[in-house]
């Protein structure tokens, strides 16, 4: 027998039409400021976000804009600090 699922626990069925978590767009300057505020190198920041160093560099230069999970994590760091993902 499987235990009953309490009604307060969200399931995919109960989520309905809610959109997935997204974040505010971020500029390269804002991303660099986040990294510098955390006192980490691009290599360490990339490791924390599971990105390549080259991609972090492109983000900071504004050559690319973060999307998807990277954008969500960057917004989480902006709101709660780097400790939120460690």
C-alpha cells in the first residue's frame, strides 16, 4: 500500500498552467558584479553554476545573455547571495 499524498504537497497535476520559474534579464555588468561580490574567480563561479568558463566570460562581456537554468540561478544568487547555491 502506498501512503496517501497530502493535499498541500504540490504535484505536477496540481500545478496546472503555472509557468516554470524564470528570472529577470541580467546584463553582463550585473553578472560580473554578482561574481565579484562573492569574491570568486570566473572559473569558480562557472563551477558553482555548472557552466564553462568561456560561457561565463561571454555572459560578463555581454556577448551572450543567460537563459533557462543559468538565468534562474543567477537571479537566485542576486536575491539571496552565493550561499544559496552552495
